C-alpha cells in the first residue's frame, strides 16, 4: 500500500472517529503537520477507536502506548506505514 493510500485511509478513519463532517474539515487540513488533538479534534477516546479501526483495516496490532505519543497526522501516517509494511 502506498503512502498516499495509507493517508487516505487514515483521513477516512479520523473523520469517522471524531464525527467530522467532510464539508467542515477539508482534505487540505489533513496535512503532515496537522495536530491530531488541536487541529483535527481527535480526543483520547477517538484514539482508542482509531487503534481498533487500524487493527481491523490492516490486520496489525496497535499499541495504545504508541498512539499516546503521536501528535500530528504526519506522525500517525509514518507510524502506520512502519507497522503495515
């Protein structure tokens, strides 16, 4: 799976777990330096749901401790790339 494809999947997952309306948060806002908590409105419960979605989608184990240190969409994308490939 390409980096771009992973970013698209993550965009969809983040929108789902935080209930974001695609008309409100545009694809351009899902840039590498977008902060998960502040810019994309992902809270701790959404991060747990995100981990579950990643496990279902990619068939990998996601450690919650790993997710706690991820602060940006770019860091999340890099993390997923590292565990998927």
